């Protein structure tokens, strides 16, 4: 994901967030509450369920809960492992505007 804005229309990546603070619980009329799925994007869960109107709820999806979808948990771990370790703190944002200024 890329954020655009700030001074000089800075383009930067969002800060790292651990698995238990990154996704909201998915919510849809035809999606049963158990197991709890993580909302991915564009009407999909992290495990690949696609339903019209699926979206994020107001609540975080917690992978350690007993009712958390195992396939969503596996996908979350894979995604988390892709984030470089050296870019996991708040000061590790990459700014294209700052790179161009050099």
C-alpha cells in the first residue's frame, strides 16, 4: 500500500503493523460469524472468500482467538513474513520525494 500526501506530495509506505493489529474482522450478511475471518480487500477475506458487500468491521481481527479462521491466520503470517525486518519500525518509511531531492 502506498500513501500519497504530506509536504511535496510525499509518497511513502505505511508503517509496519503486527499481525494482530493489521486487519479488521470481515463482515457481510452471508458470512457466518464463526470462524472469524480477516478482511482482505475488495470484498474478500484473507483466505479468499468473496461475497458481495463484504467489508471491514469496527473490530480488529485477532489471529490468536480460538474462533479465528486458520486459513486467514496462515495468509496473515505469509504476508507478515514478506515485510523486511529492517523496515518494521516507525522511522523506516521510504519517501520518494526525499530520494529525488538528493
